[in-house]
């Protein structure tokens, strides 16, 4: 899937910009939170949950109910619980405009849970990729027509969604060690994000500082 969503042209529709970003080819510093949430105020990001230290293995983040006026439908379509062409996904992409103000995020992949199997309790994801030789990737989470936020505060390069179950998503992060060329990072960790109602728990290895 290689669907381009224009951030610049849609900023006037929903300006929910995320503050600050490192767009260098090496991964940004370790996250200040497992997930970010835009539910309380569309103009800022809510960092929910404890701060995982470098190399930490466990952290929890709570989703905050979206404020009135932000709702964009349940996001389903084309037989899927989450349709990447939906207003819900588009609004979420626009909320990240501040991190790449002069570029476009590109949908790299998304979950394909069928509506026929039921969408209640399903953790859906969309992976957005930035430009460049070693592009950064943001993984966005959704459930029940709600945008929960991004898996990490800052996007990282060398990020891959390995797979999912109904309520979990497994994400692999890679990072170059001191001796590594940028093409071939040897640092690696897998984080499993699990949906529990309105709470997402992360278990695994995040990129270190």
C-alpha cells in the first residue's frame, strides 16, 4: 500500500500538530512516553503513561476520550474495521503535520481486520512513513472509531510492524550501534502493544538513548 495523504492541504481541516521532531536518519532519543494522545485538546499532544528509561521493557499508556468536535466517524470501510481512506485516519495524519511541515506522510501499511469478524475490542494500526533514504515511521493506533495516538512520541527509522492479533500489535524497532553504518543497524527490539479496554500496555525493548 502506498497511499499519499496530503498534510499541508488539510491543516485547515484539523490542526492537531504534534510538537517537535527529530528527522535525522538515526533514531531520535528514547521516548518520553509509550503513546501520545490528542483527545483532550486538538492543539497539543497528551503524553500518557510512565516514562520508560532507555532499554526499558514495560510501560502503560491510557487512551483519553476524544473531545467534542473531533469525532470523525468509526473509520470503517471497504469491509475493514479501519479504512485508511476514512476521515478518521485522515484526521490522525493531519494531527502529525507539525513533525514534517514541508512533506507528506505516506501510508506504508495498515491492519486488515474484517468487519465480518466484528470490530469490538480490535486494536487497529496504520504505519506512516516520512521521506528520505532512511525514513522515520510513525505507528498510529485506533479502536472503536477512536484515534488512540502514536506508538511512540517521536517517529523512528527502521520501524516495522511484524504482525497482530485481535487486540495486540507487534512492532520491531532497529537502531544502529556505534560501529554500524546507517544502512545496517544491528540493534533490535520488539515491542508488543496490547489493548485492554481504553488502555494500551507496551511490553518489550524500545530504542535506547
